[in-house]
């Protein structure tokens, strides 16, 4: 029996104890094989020595020079400063942590080669804590001379450490312990290198590598890995489709009286698009097999009503419906909506979010388990083990792009408890370009609500520099004084939610000061659910005039009287996200405005992107344009689509591969069925594999 690398515990490697193993686990690295697939995010070009005179601030560069002086400076922080000179200029190396030996080593006259980021310091250009080596007089130039891989890290893990570990993993790699599952014939016809070669190369690109190609993610070695990963996904989709044709679901052949009653009490009638999509759903319900349908509809197109109509048909037959939303704010909104629509008809609605505790939680759980509540609305808290349904026959998932495929699967499991497969209805406002939809959602049928309810006025969008912030604030004042309501959305480049919330808090304080007499509220992701709900309720009721928010309000918030939205730093958001945000206004009768308050100066690309927002309000056009402009991902393996979770592939970047991948997957499925399962377990998360045993 060969000791395959995916069964070799990472702790077998030198230098990995329990503490280190825990750190690695944070990166999802558990086995030796995991390390091989832990690819660099970029490479530093250390192949060229840059003359000091040519350095620019911010560069990461290798330089070489002679030490002209080395001394300890006391100042604010004690530091060791070493001045280096070459034929073109000089700079300083600065060490805040250093030993006496180090100081001695860097004595005047020594030649040093070092690498680091060029900063602006008190002495001119400086490098803090460079990696360096002292050059011996007669030693040939070597040492720091490769394309150095830079790996994703986690706290307490250094580049040096992870490089050592990847080295060890590579040393163990043989053709027997990391199996090649793509048959030679298939590899040849798609010109793919072997798996082992591709992996070795990506950890250690050769010096003659085209760095540009590597950056774009279009190197054959990168293609090889993306290809295999995309193939694995494709195979699982083929599998699911084949298997779901054998599954049983409850059959429903008519819309039913409850749906009639629901529609009868609405102050409006459904649009033709809403009726058509409802019809498609009903058609699925009538087949006896589980529905798996994606409903795409632009912001404001009325997806919730379509969901409610489907729910009504299921409830009519005595079964339950689960409605899952990605945020508590949105879940709350759906809860209130469904309650408003269904309780007058005698249908009970329950509610489940993570923060629900104690008696209230017990009560909701009991109502769900007994079937007393026919409709259950919540967040991913619906997955919790303690949640048991009486007979859940339809799972509705809103804003799918926030949920991974496997979460969708987990909810399905809840239905299985009742002995049949639930139908699934997935709703998203993020338009999905066709190629991507084909691949990411190949297991789904899809419908489009391509019509907005009547009476909507398009949002007038303007792009304004933050140098005119004062004017914008006055504009908010005017709108509020006229009885309208406004949003002020804060965004930040950092991924950190804490920082984003901080920024929103600061902005809310400032605006409160500057807008005396206007009632300003604040909502962000770190507030308690109850607090958030209260604020949203007062805004909806008109007690607050201006709502300062983070992007938590991106989805689903519905306050028709809000007709002005200011978005700070819009240049930092994706266009699809901007489109979502903007969709919060333009829901009522008043003409609505959206101010994109960018931080000047704005580059040409940024300008072009924001003007798309000004020119169109069609979500599909915006998505296509965004793809076009953004082109391939900027980072290796960037996973910007959020449709699926990939280890190395990127649907945008690799979309040219998709056709080939589909063909290859079909061929493998037919001719090498025993290769399917190992590929799935190599690439897909565990919970997503169970269908395939
Ligand atoms: P989204 O597709 O963005 O989820 P919603 O379902 O939240 O849109 O609907 C947006 C608003 O439009 C809601 O206030 C809803 O009540 C209203 N609405 C939905 N369908 C219609 C319709 N056919 N006519 C008029 N208003 C509608
Ligand atoms: Mg919605």
C-alpha cells in the first residue's frame, strides 16, 4: 500500500509540532498534500540587482552595496542603522531588533546584498529589516537569485517557515503518492503538463519564466491545476444531475387556493415576468423530482413575491417551507414580509437566527419541529443541528452568492429528515454571465425575472470627487428637509469588518454634528441584532432621516421613501455590489439619486468603471461590462466571483477553459468512471461529496 500524501499528517514534517499544526490548520493545511496545493499568491523577482539610484519608493528590490557606516541610534526607538553605497547612490538599512553580532558583521567596507521594501525614512530611502547576506570577496554571485514564492500566511507563520515546509512536501512527492487522474490521452489532447510537473513548477518557477504570464494566471502549469479543479466540479455537477433524476420529491400539480388568497390581498398584481417564473416553478413541482431552480432578477424585480407564491403552493399541501437569507437584517425583513402576507391567511411563520436564545429559541424550535409553523425564515442558523423540521418540502435561498454550494446542500439535508428531497429555489440579484452560469450552476435550471414592477423611476447617478464633500452634505440636508430619507454608505479597502464599522461610527458622528436638526441613525454588522432591527424599523417608520451604514444594507433592505444614497469610496467596490447598493433607492414614487463620492484622484480605469454606473441601470449590462473592464484577476488565483469556492481556479480568469473542461469531464465520466471519485475527494469539500458515493 502506498502511503499517499493526502494521508500523511502534516505533523510528520520536520518543524511541525502541535502549535504549528494548529496554525496551519487555519489555512486548511492538514496533510502533506495540502501543502503541495498551497500555492504562492505571487512571486518576487529577485533575479535582478537594482542600482540604488534607480529605486523608487514602494519597490521590493534586491540591491547590492558597500557598507560605509553602521551605528546604533537612540531616538524614539533604538535602532541599528547601516548605510550602504553603490555606484549610483546610497541608502540605509534599519533594524529595530538586532544583535551585537549583527552590528559587528555589518562593518565598514563589507559588501552586502539585500532584499526588501523601499521605504521613505528619516535618512532618505530605507529598508527595514531586509533579508541580507554578506558577500565574500571572491565568491561568485549567487544566493538570492530566484523567483521567490510568496505564500498566503496566517498569524504566527512566516514566509521562511512555510517555504521550508513546502520544500519538505516537494521532496516527498513521487509519481506514486500523488496520483495522476487525468489519462495521458486526455492530457495530450488538451496539452496539459503532468500534475507533478505543474506543482513543482508553481512552487519553484525557473528563472526564464515569463513573470507576466504567471501573474495573469495563464501559465500552462496554472492552467493544468485550474483545469483539474474545474473538471472535478463539473464531474460533481454531472453526478448530481444524474442522481437527482432518481430522487423523489413531493408532487404538486396546482397553484392552489392559498396562492390565490395571497395574491388577492396584495395592493398590486404580479408582473408578467413574476407570473411566468411562478409557472416554471409549478411545472417543476409537478414532476415528482426535486426542483433545483435559480431565479435571477435584478434588484427590485420582486423576487420575494415569487418566493411567497411558491411557498403558498407547498404550504397548501401541508408541508413546510424554509426561507434562508445571508444576513440577519435581510432575514428579519423577509420574516416581517412573510408574516405580513401569510398570518392574515392563518399560516404561522417562525424565525431562527443565531442570536435567538433561551425560551424564545425553544419556543421557535418547538413550532418548527411540530410543523405548527409552516414557514420558517432565518439565516444560516437554520443549519444548526437543533433545528428539526416536521416536513420541509421547499427550501428558498435568497441571494445565493453569499452562500457556498455546500451550505445549500446542508439545508437540503434538513428536508431529508422527513424522508423526501425538498425542492430548492435559489434567488439572486447578482447577474451571472452566461458562461459562468453554465459552469457554476450547471446543476440548476434557471429563470429570469426580466421586468421591473411598473412605476419605478430610474435612479439618477452622479460621480463626484470627495473634494466636494461639503456640497454633498448640504444636498443630504435639503433632501431630508423636504421629507425624503437618505443613506450614507461607508466602505473601506480593508477586509476587516471592525475597521469598516469604526469608519461608519466616525462618519455618523461627523454627520450628526454637521447636520444639526436632522435625525441620523447608524447600522453596521457589529451591532446586536435587536439594535440593528430597531434602527432599521425607525428608519422605515421615518423617525430617522439619514441612515449611515456599512455595506450590510447591500441586500434586501426596502424603504421606499429613501430616495438619496451617498456611497463613499465607490471605486473600491465591484460594480455588481454598487448596483446592489444603489438598488436600495428608486423604490418609491419620488425621483431618486445616487452620489458616488470617490476619493480623488481617480485613475482612468476607475473613471471608466464608475461611468458605467452612471450610464446604465441594467444589472446584466453592468456585470458584463465589469467583466470586460476588469479582465483576468489581478492576483494569482483570485476568486472574485464568489459563486463557488475554488482552491486555484478562477471562473473569470479561466473562463476560456470552460468549454474544454466540460468536454474533458464528459469524456472522463464515460470512459474512466473510476477516476471520478478520487478527483472529487481531491478537490471538493467533504460535505459536498456525499452525493457521489
Ligand atoms: P428583490 O427582487 O430585489 O428582492 P423585492 O421582492 O424586495 O425585490 O421587491 C421590491 C419591492 O417591490 C417590494 O416593496 C415589493 O413589495 C414590490 N413589488 C413586488 N412585486 C411587485 C409588483 N408586481 N408590483 C408592484 N410592486 C411590487
Ligand atoms: Mg430581495
